[in-house]
C-alpha cells in the first residue's frame, strides 16, 4: 500500500439513498497486485461501495479514480471501464438460456469485439483454469452453485481485466461448495491478480489478503494488514464483529 500509483482509488466517497447515508467519507487505495478483503456486518455498505467502483451506483459525492482518472467524469465509457474492472456477484448472474461456453464468450464478443474463434479460445482458456472445461455445453441449471460461480469467474477472467471485484462470491453456496470457489480465488491471488473481495470467509481473508478493510455503518472503521486486523484489532467494533466468527 506504500506505492503511490494506485490502480483504484476512492476519495471521500459519499452515497445517500434518500436520507439514508450509506457511505460516509470512504477513502482507500488499491495498488497493482493487492488483494483487499472488505469485511463488515450486513448493511454496513460493502456492496454499495463495490457497486460505486463498478459504476453500478453513482456516488452522491467524492471520486472514484482509475489510474488517476475520475470515472465519474463525462465521457468515460462504462462498458470499456467494466472490461478492465470486472465484477463477480453473489448470485452468479449467468444467462440461463446460454451454455457455459456461450456465457463466457458473449462479453468478449460484444465488448472487446473478439471474433467467434478468439472468444471461444479465451473462454476455453479460463474455463480450463477454473476446472469447468468438461461442462462447456451444459446450461446453468445443469450444474451446481459452486460450478456456476466458477463459470462466472471464468467469464470475468475472459475479459482479461486488470482488477476483479467480488461481492460475497460464496454466500449463496451450500457449505460444501464454498471451498472450490475459494480455491480458484486463492490461485488468482497467487498469480498476482488485483482483487477487491467482499467476504464473510474470515480464514480466507486472513490468509489471502494483503490488506483488510473493516466497514461499520458506512465508514471504514479500521483497516490494515490481516495479521494486525485479525490478531490485534484496535477498534471495539472490529473486536465485536470478529468475535462472532470465533
Ligand atoms: P452490505 O453489502 O454491507 O450488506 P449494502 O451496501 O447492501 O450493505 O447496503 C447498505 C445500506 O444501503 C443498507 O441500509 C441498504 O438497505 C441500503 N441500500 C442499498 N442499496 C439500496 C438501494 N438501491 N436503494 C435504497 N437503499 C439501498
Ligand atoms: Mg452486500
């Protein structure tokens, strides 16, 4: 976190829904190769923050910088930006009428203008990486939740993004399927992919993250290295939150 050319930087981000102040003065940086885990209770604003980074929500005020440029400025192309900063959702968001392979081709064809052949090669490369190559002709309803999430990760990777955002990628899964998805994410972290991950998987966050951000009621209540935040939390709210997982 010491370098000074962040890939993503939030500056004094605020977000209100009506009178509900959901994010208050959120600032933080993500450098190349960082794995940032965002933890915090339900309703603390974690998803809203990720959605602001991915332009799914517009902040009330503040800046979201990508390589120093404010993505909220006029003229920023949303689809081109999302190709660079991809997102994996809790509910997978696969197209149910398409096969696994087609799900992983559509984005690269539409957004990156890849021809069918190139799109298929990319899809196969990343489906192989997540262990889903044997299922290319399956429809989403024919595979398990863990497999769907691995396909969703392959779809995001096929865009060859610079940053991947994950919003509770294992929260919708049966417990026995959580491990296979976390394993894929661990591999990506080892390879140096820059990731911002909202998760309730504390052991994973402790092992994999370079930096942990604890959110409480719309603010960053505490952040730091995982050893510090998990072993020696400074804030009473952090201690109270973590005690629920012990
Ligand atoms: P988390 O992901 O940490 O559970 P969220 O970012 O989903 O938290 O929600 C934070 C707060 O913002 C909650 O009070 C939630 O009800 C509110 N909120 C989120 N999205 C919307 C929306 N589209 N409209 C109104 N309120 C919202
Ligand atoms: Mg959420």
